[in-house]
């Protein structure tokens, strides 16, 4: 289906199986304990059709929860809204200029996809060079069963993150702000971060996997050196960024790491994404949940939960920038 694209290609097997649990535990012991005590529901290994090739056989250091109690922050009134508008407070104008702990830091937020991609399939299907090979310019992204599009989710979370980070003094740039008919292409998305000399870049997504597949995962760049792609210098700092984001995302949202990819670590390394391959600055993707699972969708469609997601991601970015 049209959702298959750069974001959902089979991920590369993780090259290392560093026990992230340790890193996560160091960052957020309280939160980890919180979701570890949830009772794990059986049959968590759903049919991850869009993440086929995931290192599903990897030994999970923890059993991610898929149980029910993660309902905090529900904003059910928003759930069926097919054309939601962002409700993120725009504090741009009130953000203190040149002050705050992140003063001088540049953060680029990449809201995955674009609501207009659905209407511009020819344009987004054209191939662009991502160094290792060519890929589609962009993809439509997924949607919940009730029609809440991933592209609207990503833009909303990006707006909330921008407000949070600007309040701390960061200079924040978005790769797109609903201000263009489609895209930009994944190579351009990477170059926007590069050209901004970003100290950190986060690409916001939500997955489109099978029912029963739940939780978030952060995607880290693997080492790539081919054509225009050379990630060797950003692999280590991106991993640190990603580990911090995963830890703070757990702490703030209470969500568990993915139960279908990443072996329970919430971290996946990939070398097939142009947005990562072409980056020359520390960058990660985050798949905040699975839009095709009704339980995750209930969270993703909640404005209150999206605020937590934005806070969780932003806290990780801020932690990385202040290290
Ligand atoms: Zn996506």
C-alpha cells in the first residue's frame, strides 16, 4: 500500500546489541519501573508487515507493556477528527530571545511527511539520491483507522516541541510547516538540518504497523559511507541523542518501547533512510506509536498525549544539548 516507503522499509539488523535497558534505567529508573510493573499481555509479537525484517529474534532485555492502563491524557473529543487543527500554543512571539539554557543551540524538527502528499503522489514518488541508492522523494505516511493522518500528527507534535524548545532559548527550525503543497523530499529534509548547522535534528513520525503492535521506537543512523552519504561522524552522537530521547519519552509519556521492533530497547538502527543517511549533524527519527493499533491510536489522537510526547522528545533533545 502507499504507506510503504522510506519510513517503513525493512530496517537493518542492529549491528550492536548494547543493553539499552541499562542506559534507559540510568536515565529514567522511575519510569522504567512504572512500565515494567504492568502486566504483559501475551501474544505481543504481531505481524509487523511494514517492518518485516525487524530483528524480532533479538533477545528482549525487557518485556514491553501492552496492557491497558496507559490512558492518561486521553482527549477523546479529538479522536475522530479527520481534519484536526493544531492546538499547540504558539509561544514564538513570547519566547525570550537570547536567553535560556539552550541559547545558541539550533534544533531542527522534521515533521514527517506532509498532509498534501496524498494529493501529489507523482511528485513524491519521484526518486532522489540518498547516497546508498535512490528512494522516493517522500511518502504519504500512515493514518489511524478513523482518518487522523500521520502528517497532521507530526506537524502538531513539531509545533508543540518548537514552543517548548524556544522557551528554553533554542533556535528552532522546521523542515516544513504546512507551508508547501508536498514534501520536501527526504534528501532536502536532511540538507535543511545540515545547512542550519543544527546541534540536533529529530524527525517525528508514527508508525503504520499491525494491530497489537504497540509502543514507540527511536531510529538511529547506522554507519553509511556511499556517494553523498557519510554518517560515520554522526553515528555516536546520534546514538546518544536517541538514547536520551527514548529515556525521556518513557519518563514523560509512560509509553513502553515498541513490542514489535528493537527487542524491547526502543532503539533501532537503520541505514536505508535518506533522512538519516544524508545528515551530517546528529539526527534521529522517532516513531511515537502505531497508528493502526486502536490503543496506540487513542493516545496519538489525544492532544494531551501529544503534549506529553512533545515534552518527552524535547527533554531528550535538551538533555543532549546541555551535556
Ligand atoms: Zn512516517
